[in-house]
């Protein structure tokens, strides 16, 4: 849990800082609120994916999380290939 929290912070803190730094002053609050709303919408969608893995696809918990991990890995690879400059700056 400590390692997960550490790496989650490495992702979340620069993302929030970027949103605050780049957004125009007139609509900074709207941008932050929209980012938070989108984040919680994705958390809600993740629970829907867990439900679909269990009840629709009939996967066990370990199989469902492996399936979602593979999808996440593929999405990360697609994003990295599409925008390599972001990946290089992150490294």
C-alpha cells in the first residue's frame, strides 16, 4: 500500500500542478472542478467494469483484474507511442 501510494502521488501531484499552472486564471476553478469530476466519473466507470467482468463475462476476481491490467497496459503503450515526447520528459 505504501508503494502504491508513493507511485500514485508521483502521478497525481504533477498532473494537478500542471492543470493549475496551465489553465487560464479566469477559468482555473472550472478546469480543476472538471478534472475532479472526470476523475470521479472514471472511478465510477471502473466499478462498472468490475461488475461487467464478474457478472457479464463470468471472470473471477483475479482474472478480471488481470484483464483490466492488460487493457491498461495496452492503453499506456498506445499513448506512449502516440506521444513519445511526454514519455521521454517523464523518464
